[in-house]
C-alpha cells in the first residue's frame, strides 16, 4: 500500500520498517525480563480469555451447523404440509430464526409435534448493521415464500434497541398480516455434554 499510495521506493519502505522493527524488538526484549516478576499474570489471563472465546465461538458454529442440517428446503416443507394434511388454524405465528434460505427446525418440529400450523406465518430474522441507526424505510425487507407464508428481515443499527412488534406493525404496506395478536416463537438451545451422544 505504501509503495502505491505514497510512491516510495522499496528501499525507503525497507529502511523505515527496519527502524520501527528495531525499536519494537527493543521494547519487546525489555518486557521479556518482567515475565517472571509478575508479567505472567496478564499473559495467563489473556490466554484464558482467548481459550474461552474460541471455545464459545466453536460451540455457536456447531449449533448453527446442526440447525442447518435439521432444516428443510421450502419446497420439501410445503409438500409435506399438503401430503400430511397439516391443519392451518386461525392466527398469525412469528418464528424467530437466523436461517434465511431454509425452513428452520423450530417450525419443522412445531408442525411435527402439533400437526397444525397457523394460517399466517412469518419467519423472522433480526440483523444488526454496522451503522448506528437504520432508516425506517430500510427497516423491513420482506419475501413471500408461499401462500400466507413470509420471510421478513428486520434491520437495526448497533445502538438501537430492537422493538420487533412495533417494526412489524409499521410494515403493513408490505402486505404482511396483522401482527397485533401474533404469537411469537423462539428456539432455545440447551447445550448438554453427554458421553453417549445421539446421532
């Protein structure tokens, strides 16, 4: 980047980087002497935090992979609704999920256990953007998947407190069903370590 933006020669870059590297190595070498005088404490604490964070991240990714494996493609799911004679009852259901391209296991298990599904269904994903606030016109993105079945994405800024019912109520011009009396469902993942795991 320096070569192209500042138009330095390779010799200037190497010389400048060498000077900075010598200074950094001098500070680093001086601090090595402090490890046995108590410097090992912040190093151990940093290592512990790093292990916890990487373990947590790996666990979250494992849960996402498992949910993705248990999800269904929309065509397969709706074919199953008609094939199994699933009853569509009155009302609106909002299922919160992170999956955007498939039917989440939350809905699949709900239909499997209850043998019914609300007439209006909204699969809802909440997305936080890298901006402080999102304009109201850009808040909701809606995609119709099937009859009375939508996937909606709510966009919030990182300083905003999500108000999901209010955001959905303000999106009636997108032809979403009335959500004032909707029932909300959220998936709960209880992580339990077992010696003998079921497949």
